[in-house]
C-alpha cells in the first residue's frame, strides 16, 4: 500500500520506503520495526493508541520484546523524518498518560493502483482522492552493484568471524545508488519473480538446502518479492545444519540499471527447523 501524507510525502508499507514525491533522491528505507510502527499509527489515524497496544502489535505478536524507552526512541526517529521532509505540524502527538495518535488534521490518502507509475520502483505519479478517514530482477546477469557488494561483503565477513548480529526480524538498511559493476555473484534460484544470488558456487545438494532455508526465512519474516528487486543471500554452514551460526539476506531494488535501495536482514543463533 502507498500513502500520500500531507500532500508531499509518499510512504510504501511493503518495504518501508518513504520519500518526497517530487524528490527521488530523498528516499529512505525505514527499519522493519519503524515501518510497522508508522503503518499501525496511520491505520489508527485520529485515534489514541495506548503504549501497551503499540508494544503488543509492533513487537509482541512478532515474538519480540520491547520497552517504553525503545518505543519512545522509535517515535522520536519517525518525528525527525517527518520534520526533515518539511512537515511543520506534529504528525505523531503524545497524549499524556494515555498514549499516542497520528494527527487527524494531517491529510493522508491511499494511492490507487492506476495512480501509480508501474514502471517506476517508487511509483511516483499524481495525487488521489482516496482519503484515510481515521481509525492503518526476471534473471539478471550475475553481477551486482559494487557498493552493494561491499556492504554485503562486510556483513558476510562479520558472519564468518562469528560476531553477533541483530536478532532476526530486525535489520540495518543501506541506501545504494550505483551502477552495476563486474563483481561476480552466483544465481541460486528465482523466488517468485526475484533472482536470488549468493557469493559462492555450491554443489546441487548444498544449493537445495540453501534454497529451503531461504524460503523458510523469508516466509517467517514476511520478506516479499517486490517489483524490480533481487536478493543477495548467504548463510554459514553451521546455521544451515542447525548449529549456531549466521544468515544474511539483502533485498535490493534496481531502476535504470542502478541499485537505488537495499534492505538487509540478519539472523543469528540456531536454525531450529533443520
């Protein structure tokens, strides 16, 4: 779903992309938690949402634990983003001793499919009349952006050295705008319409096991194949066979032969399903 906020900001809930509709270079990708939080508040626009309700719907039901301090931190970050985008009104209001509310005076619209440019990753087009009324690559050549590859290689290097990652379902994001370069990767398989690449050329049996684990991870974490995206994926052998280890998935968006944004997911510990 794509929202138009305050007639200037576009926000896509599928991947947490948010940007000024007239400035493609302003795009940022919200973290998974921040995306859930903003989406939930917008769904309840104009209504007071208690702290307990936010903690339950953003963290608890996804098997995560949080605190009021963490909630305040994420809300503060969201407010900063809106301020940086030029929104002068307070988007997220604090209701003392009760909770929070997405400001009902700020116009929020849902953009219909025919109002989105389907050829554009950010689907930029004209405004819409649908107001929210209160109440939330096919196979590309086996090369990948050099800057993206560097980001991935750093993360994969951390996996190899055994440094602990952020828990599953949390992520770090990188905004990448670089031409595709001749840094080789290997096509593992196609997940829906998205190519999945690895940095190693494995045997058929090992590749099958990697595919199976990839599908489990994306299903558990609701990582969708989006238009014009592909994946870079790596997993330690220990994690692949049910021992303590690390896994990494990066979903990257390609537009005009450039990677314009990547969303990185990390897992650490044990893969209990193998």
